[in-house]
C-alpha cells in the first residue's frame, strides 16, 4: 500500500489547476446508461473511483473509449448485463448510481447492497423506496437489490432526508418514466445540477435543478451528447485550506467561487484574505495565523461535510478555540484521533469537535480511514514539525487527482512511497 511522506514547515506559494468533480463525474457516467446513442464526458478527473466506475460499466458489456484528451465515450449499445457485483460496490458505494438508470431503461437491475462504511451506516433506503413508489418491484435478498419494472411511472416523492446520490438516482430514473415525477426535499448540490444539465442535453425534461423541488417529465428515449464535468469544489476548498494553514499564497484556477460560498465565508471568518475572479480563487495568508472558527455541516448551500475534516485540521493550528458540528454523517470524526496523535488539542463530544489551537503540530505516522479524513492528515503534515507518514493513501487516490504533484507544485515537500 502506497504511503505519503510530508516534511512539514513549508509555506505554500503558487498556482494549481482544479480537476473535474468526482461527485459529478460518477453519476454522469452512470447517467450514460440511459442514452441509446454514445455520450462523451470531458474533464473527468483521473481517480481510482473513476476507474472503478469504468470497470463496472465495462463488465456490463458497455463500450468505453478514452481519447487523447481523456474524454470518455460511453456506448451502451453492447450492454448485456444489468448487474453491479459486490466486489465493486464494496470498494465504491457510488456504484448504487447504476440502479435507477438500469431499471428505467432496461427494466431490470441487480445491484449489491453497499455495506456500512468508515463514516457511518449510510443506508440506501430512500433510493429503494423512491423507485418502489415509481412502480418498481424490488426485493432485497442475499445482499443484493433485485429490481424489475415494465416501465417506471411518474410519482410524487417527498424525501425524508436530503440525499445527494438518492436525488440523482431518482432523477435519472424519472427521465424515462411514464408521466411526471416530482421530487421534494431534493438535494441542491452543484453536482446534482451538473447531472441534470447532462440529462437535459441528452433530451430529458427537468425543471428546478438547484432548488429543493425537481419536476421531471418522462420522455421515450434519451440520446447522445458531449458533457464537460464541472470543477471539484471540495478539491478547491482543500487546497485553499492548505494555503491558509501554511500561512501561504495559493491560487486555484479553473474552478468556480460561486459553488464555495459557505467555505469562503468560513475562511473569511478565520481572517484569511481572499481574492476571487470568475474562475479562480486566491488565498493569501502570508504572515498570518488563521483564527479558529465554528462550523456546522449541512446539505448545500450550507457548509459541506466533505470539508469538515480539513477545517478540523485548520482549527487545530488556529488561534483560539472552535467548535465543529457534524450533522450529515453519524461517525465522521475518525481523523480526530489521528490529529490528536500529532499533538492536536481536540475534544469530541458526540457530534461536536472542540478544538483549542496550538502553534505547531508534531509529525507522527498516521493512518487514513476515509477520503476526506486522509486529506486532513496531509494538511496537518504540511504544518507539522518533522516527517509525517500518511498510510493507506488509497483513500486519497479515490478522490484527489495527483495530490502529491499538485502540492509539490506549490512548494510542499511531499513524496509517495510505493508499498
Ligand atoms: N441517507 C439515508 N437514506 C438514504 C440515503 C441517505 O438515511 O437512502 C442518509 C445518510 O446516511 C446520510 C445523509 O442521508 O446521513 C446524507 O447522505 P447522502 O445520501 O447525501 O450521501 P451520499 O449521496 O451517499 C454524497 C457524496 C459524499 C458526500 C455526501 C454528502 C457522492 C458519490 N458522494 O454521498 O461524498 O459526503 O453526498 O454531501 O456524491 C466524498 O466525496 O468524500 C463523499 C463521501
């Protein structure tokens, strides 16, 4: 298993380009299953989760061609299986996203039930209940979701909880259903909007993307398109925090500040200077130590749970004390114990992490348990005294494209040790 070694204490300075959003690219690749003509997807990040999705589509018989610009052309005309095996679903929960499209277009799907994961139990009951409300015949047996439907029917769905992939799965399924589907309490994340944009370009009738009510008028078929994936707002936020924590200057390009309002607001509260343009953000923290801040995670447009771990790391070295409440996932504080091993003063009380900032963390061997937790350990390593060794970085490779190259471009002393 590869590891990262980071020698702390370098002030980051430089510019980097942000990749396409993992959490948009994954559902969009699943959405291609709905089209009866080839769909090309551009700005796909080079990540392990993308490879897993390609493997998932490939083993169904779907044709995939990657061109020299790394666009992926997906051709579903050769599909022969409607199946997502446990071996792939267990490594990537987002595999559940093929359920809605397979069922809507081919009338059947067998998808392994994802298990619990490092950040909580993460059930998929709302995906299943929604599809059942649209007329699917669904049975959960031997660890698999077995779903059948002649043609799904439009339904009025009110989601009990805001769910990102749940909204995407139901929206995708509804595009080919008979009649109108209304999804209330829908997720408003920019990635959901990007999936809707792609579906609309394929011929779907969707209104309300970006609001909490989606209205989808089912159509008979969807066709081909070329879709360019939006920038990754979580990758963007992670590098901005890296700049802020190291007292440096980091400019992130090819991104969109409008998608990060709640994150930028928190950086401003931490008294970090920000400059923004249409597609770039610069954090300028030279000669400055961030002020600790209070944060409460919640669905978009509130502060994203996917940035919680990184801000916990920031608070660990900030001036003063801060309180971070996690309300989206039940168990997303696995990084806290590892940060404590690097000297951080953090107390966990239920779903709240109370930090008392210290001037300098100390290096330690640490281990990552999930993607964003791993990112927070890398950030901590950048400001720790000594060499931090981050183990199990396959979690990072699932969601951050070439993290060590991008950080090295900003001046960080970081390298990968193959294991
Ligand atoms: N939930 C249910 N039942 C369901 C679905 C969700 O109870 O059927 C609960 C979950 O247990 C959780 C809450 O609803 O407490 C929200 O979960 P959501 O369904 O929104 O999460 P997700 O769709 O599985 C996506 C991202 C996550 C991100 C969350 C929240 C993708 C592929 N994944 O997950 O990304 O944390 O939304 O914003 O889009 C990451 O990139 O590191 C990551 C974990």
